């Protein structure tokens, strides 16, 4: 997860040099940040998720890790928008291979009553990836600022900012090899203990449709939440640069440190509240925690971009990030608890498809559209971020609504309804 987030997020530190060198607009850069990243998932995410329900999940993750690390490095030789776009499509293999497979493995490693805590611990890698993508990326950018551009045969000029992609991408190839030392867990919670055959997609779709009162609002809430937070995250470094004249290096260090401190606290608190609620008999504990956290995060996220000084903006962002992180582990665990083993990979793929196609595909571009076409001024990026933060009340409402259907789904999964 750490390598995945590092490779995915490094582009956020390099927006201005990418725009300058390749002569791109905010809208074009947003496509590289978001839509290009999800193309692979749109094309191959579901077939890979189907394999995760019956084949070696560690192998799927290892191959995916190798591919996205190599494609991250290849971003360093992109000479125009379309070559960069093609490389970012390859980086998107990470979500297609890691999300469904890793969540399915966790559900087999840990019993339901401990799954929320396990997801929280795994999410530390994701959180570290976000924070370290900014901190390590900032360090790499700073180290390479004085390196002269290179003239490479066939490829052409490789600028110092392009070298950053080589530095962060190539180590992932070693991590991919280490993935094959992970033990594949025995599958638990199957519909039939004697069955080892893979269920057809039609059965999975029928199951989700039959339980749509629960799955539909959960999917909708996740997709809309990801639109908001992926859009804000993609443009945060540029926001501090344009609004407060902070350098990308300075912003990367500060925001990376904030993420490394606040997000683990939020994950631990969220897992603790969810497990405590479940122990007291609240079957909808996971959804209650997600609803409260999503609601209380809104004012902090909306106030941050309006602050008169960068440090006040950082303080608001820190509180907002801590609160929204509380919802992370309960939401991921909730999906695994109500889904049979034979379907977890593909249901997770549906879940992540919504998050990636809507969130990663639309979020960064929505911010760019607001800035370019509504406010007509790059310097007014802060107002685009405020609009995005206020929109978060919609997914929060979905979380509140789905508490009842989720409770019924939990009881059905436990054979009590």
C-alpha cells in the first residue's frame, strides 16, 4: 500500500514543472492525475477481481506491484501529454490488483470481530504512502533541483523533475519480489465449505442486486467521498503554492508530516469506536462511525482554504484529515463482513470501481473545471476547494441513511435474520 500511494501521488508535487515543460493546462494535468489512472481499472479491474476470488491473491498483488512500479519509472521519459497519459494508465494497475485481493486476504487472516482493527493497521501503509509520497517526494525533488537536464538518445531531453519518477518507481520492483514471501491464507466464510469453484458473475450481480438497499448507498457514499477528497488531495500542494507562495518542497514536507501524524490516530480511533460499538450489540457500528466522522470533517475541510495564513490552513487540514480518517477502517471492514468469501474480490472490485472511476476519475478534474471555467483564475483555486469540501454533505447523508440496511445485512450474514 505504501509503494502504491507513493507511486500514485508523486505527480501532485510536480504539477507546475509538468505544465511548464509539456505546455499543459490545469485541466490536462487533472486528467493525468485522475482519469488516466483509472483507465486500466475500467478495462481490466473486474477480470482481475474475478481471479482474486479463486486464484493466488499474493501473486496478483506481486505482479501488479511490478507493473505499476515499472510504469511509474517510465513516466520519467514522457515527452508529451499522450505518452505521459499512457504511462499513468499503467500506474493504475495498482488499484486493480491490490484493492480486491488485499481486502479479501485480510478477511481470511482475521475473524470478523477483529477485521476493522486489521484494516486500520493495513491502512497505515496507505496513510504512510500518502504522507511519504509528499515527504520523500519533496526530498527527491529538492535533491534533483540542481541536476542538469540530460540529453538521452532516441528519448530526447530528460528534465530533472522527470528523474523523480525513476527514483520513486524503481525500488518498487524489489518490493514486488518480496511479495512472494507472503503466505496465501486459507479461505474462510464461503457459501459452501465443500465448494471451491468460482461463482459466475451473474450470481455476484444477483446477490448485490438483492441487497441493493445496503450496497447502493454504500457505493454511492464511497464514490462521492472519493470525488471530494481525491480532488482536494490532488490540488493541495498547488493551492499552498498559488495562495501562500510556499514551494512544493516546503508544502510536501509539512502536509506529509501532518498526514503521518493525524491519519494513524484517526484510523485507531475509528477502529476502536467500531469494535466497541459492535461489542455493545450495535450491528451497525461500522456505519455509525463512518456517518459521524464524515459529517464532522466537513467544516474543517471547508474552512481550511479560506484561512489568512498557511499555518492556519494547515491546522484546519490536520483536524479535517484526522476526523475523516476515522471512517476509513470501518467502511472497508463493513463491506467484507456482509459479503460471502466467494464474492469478496469482485464485490470489492465493484466498490473500488465506483471509488476510482468517480473519485479518481472525476475528483481532480472537477477541481480544475471549477478553477478554469467557473472562477476563471488559477489564483482562485482556494474557492474550488471550498466548493468541493461543502459537497461532502451528500455522501455523509448516504452514510446516515444506510445504517438500517447495513444492520439487516449484518444479521443476515450471521444467520440471525
